[in-house]
């Protein structure tokens, strides 16, 4: 029997992304977010929800752009750090020992050392309450050659991204492949 936990924003698991933006002075800034995901396939769009009180908020609105970087498990400490301090008081890139790269298609930075970067033009900002959901059209998807599979697309086992469990406040690695999508269900559930 299921027990009611009431209305809560718990969806398991959530991807961990690093949101890149420039502040008013043009300083590269990043923040960690776990309220993110794909929201449209044509045009390709992603969404990330950020509180208005966060330093990154104003940079995204001002520049009408952001990036999403996806880190490998080897950078979990830096990603966690990006969510612990404010870019208003810290140069997060310098402290973490990571490199900001100016995106080619939008006015925002991404993290050079992370294997994946999505360059997003802000399409819409939706006030949802304590969070604003930023919908960004993906103008470019960059991937390190080292994480590409034989089809030329990112291979999750090579990327080694990690997930967040919101109820536990814990990061998790992704496990082995379970089954082929759009295949495993054919004829087995009839």
C-alpha cells in the first residue's frame, strides 16, 4: 500500500546540470540545478527552474541566454560547490579550478572540463511561484569526442553523468543498461 506524502516536488531521479551565465559585469558564473529536463523536441528545447533570488537569475534574463553543462562523476565535488556558494561573492571557476568557455552561439559560458554543453537562447520565462522556469532553445549541443559512441552521439557509459535524489539530498551514479527502449515491450506484455 502506498503512503501519501502530500504535495511535494519529488521526482526520482533528477538530472544534475550546471547552468552558465554572465553577470552584469561580464564575469562568467555557474550554478548547479536539478530541476531541469527536455521540454520540446522540435525546436529542441530544455527547461531549467531557478529561484529569482539566485545570482544567475538576473544574468539569464539580461543576456537572454544560458548554457547547461553536464559533468562526469569525477567532478561531483566541483558541481556540488557550484550550488553551495553565490557568484556574487565568489569566482566559482577560479575556486573550482575549472575553465569558462564563451559559447559560440549564445552570450553565456560553459565549463570546458565537462563533456557536454548545451548552448541555449532564452525562449520563455515562466513564473511558477518560488521558481521561474527558463525554457531555452538549444542552438548547439557540444560533446567531447571522448564520450561519443559509434553512432556519433553521446554514450552515457562514457559520459558518466550523475543524478540527484531530492528526498535524500544525495548524488548517484547511473548503473548498467537495463533494456533497449522501443523494443523490450514489443510482444512481452500481451
